[in-house]
C-alpha cells in the first residue's frame, strides 16, 4: 500500500491500514484539511468536485462530498468530469477551490485528491505544505446540524468547456470540418469517452471510431498514454485507414497522437506541434519542464520567441509561464497549457488546436511530425534505497560536470550542446528519474548509461 503527499496532491492506493494507503480515513482527513484551508484562504464556503471514472471514484466522491458538507461547505458536484473541466468550472462558480478525484495515469488501484485554488489552478507548494500541516494537526472543526453544506449536481460544464474551446480565436471549426478527418480515439474507459467524442463532433469531425470509450473505470491497458500501451489504437488507425489516432489519460489532461501510418507522433511532440501552430499566428514565449524535449526550444527560437524551462510539476510550469508571459507551455508528457483558455493542462484544448493546425497544414500527420527537429528521450530510473543520500549524490555528479552548463532548480540537469541529462527525485514514486535526450535513440541511451555508470562509481566510493 502507498500514500504519497506531494505537490501533485494526495495520491495513494485504495485499501490497507490508515496512513498506508488512500483509505476512507485518509480521504476524510485530507479533505477536511483542504476544505478548512480553502475557506480560510478565500472566505468562500463553496468547492467544486469532479472525478474520473476509475473504480474507486464513487466511494471517494461520496467521502469527499460528505466531508465538505460536514465542514459547512457547499459543493458543486460535476460528477464524471475531467481535470481541465473542473479547472475552468472553479472560477466560473466563484468557488474557493476544487478537488479532482483522479490518479491521472496511475493504474486502477490508485486514486488521488488533486487540489485547486480559487483561480482553478493547482495549489502552490507553500499552500500544499499548509494543507498537510493542518491535516497533521487535525486543525479543523465541523459545522453543527443547522450549518451543514449543500450539494448541487451540475452536468452543464461539458458543454461550457467545449463552448469555451470553440470560442478560441485560433480554433478553426470550419477548417477542421472541411478536412473531413477520420479519427480513432482511445479513452481508456474513463471520462474521455464522454468528453472527447462530444468535442470532436462539435469541431465537425464526422468519422469517429471509438476504442475503450465506456466510462466504467475498467482500464483495458495501462492508462498511461505511452507507445507500449497504445498498440490497439495503432492497429485500429491502420485498419480504419484513419487520418490519425488520439489517446488521452483517465482525467484528460494528457494527450498524444498516432500517425496515419500507425507510428507514434510522440507525446513529447504534442506540445511542440501545438506551440508551433500558436507561434505561427502569434509571437511570444514558451515554457516546458526540464525533462521535456529540446524541440520546443528550437521551434520557439525559430519563431523569434524565448524559451524557458521550469521545474517538473504543472504548478511550476504555470508559475514560469506567468513570470515570462508565455503564450503556450506545458510538459513533455502530452500536457498542453494554453493561457488564452486557462492555466492548466487541457487535452481537449490541445485536440482542437492540433486539428486546426493539421487541417491548415494540409498534409498527413507523419509529414507534420517529420517537419520538427528529431530528438529522442531515454527514460531510466534508479529505485531509492534507505542508505542512499540523494542530495549528496547529486552534488557529486554536479561537481564532476561543473564545466558543463547545468541547473539545479529541480534535481540536476546537465547540457552537452544539444544533448542533455536530467536527474531528479520523483514526486509520485520512490525513485530517481534519469532522463536524457539526443538526436537518436543510441545517443540518448549512451548518455544515460554514462551518467548511470558515474552514479554507480560514486556509490561504490561512498
């Protein structure tokens, strides 16, 4: 059993002893802490709640809503929803914040509380620590029977979210409709099965082949939208002679595509392609996290903009985007953040912008992909052990490569011309991630292996 408290929210496996997993007691404790914090922070007694379709969703939803009511907080329950939909709903509802019940790409045994502030954005690290402190001290009290919160169900935000996307100046519904795209979608039997077809139909896409679109939470494969998990989608694109395949994760904030030839467009290139389209129409800056492909930097600088990197984590990317007035940003895991709509990863907005780009480009998806700088990221990890002093380890690696351009804003990232390696402790798993990038798989793997061997040598000498 696992319970992880981090900038990414309160995430854990269902079941086990309290404190060891995301048990009902833990759900109530952290919801109580967050609800108390949100009311104190904003002075508003109203919170928006939405969830993905995973198996534990109904149970966790009932616990969260009941707890918020017990605090005297009114709840707007969106029911089956998406992370970006809850994000846009919070400010429209003038709420104190929002809770999204989803463990994102994690398998079915996981669930989580993703916590939003009154702007509909993920709470900051400072605010998150305050929530955890409130939980640790049980510094909350519940309302008496005359002051319990109310609950209202609202299923209107599917259409409201879509309408906001259609109203974006750079979304061209006519161009998409005229392109007459044939699309296959894989929504991993979660809420994307409701939201993605509705969006595509609103965009004028008439041929939609659905894979795993029943929102019953029975994930047919590992829900992370990685190539090894999208074999069925790739086969179906070929079988249906479709123009492209679209895959989202269970809470619809990550997005990736499959080319018409069945090959992966690459989740790293989702943001690159969308940014390319935005930058062709508006000069500006971009941001991604330190573990994302250099291709975004190349595309940005080619368009006359400035690229900046942020620490891993959506809230860090958003903060950097605000600081640099970026017009587009996100993460290399297929997360697109378009401030014109809201400051959150939004696969639905990404689909609309990408399809507009593809329609105007007028060539197959594989040709669009080939127009971008060709990089490969090698993703490796080292499992943490109790005797490892991670901070000391990173300092020793930094010392070894001190003559190379490097940054320590999030772990350690070292640059070697257009190649790089990034070492960081995971926010969601007990591991060190080692990401490296080069202009080929061999180059990226060789760089990763070199650093891994350096780490092994340092550990031997420690």
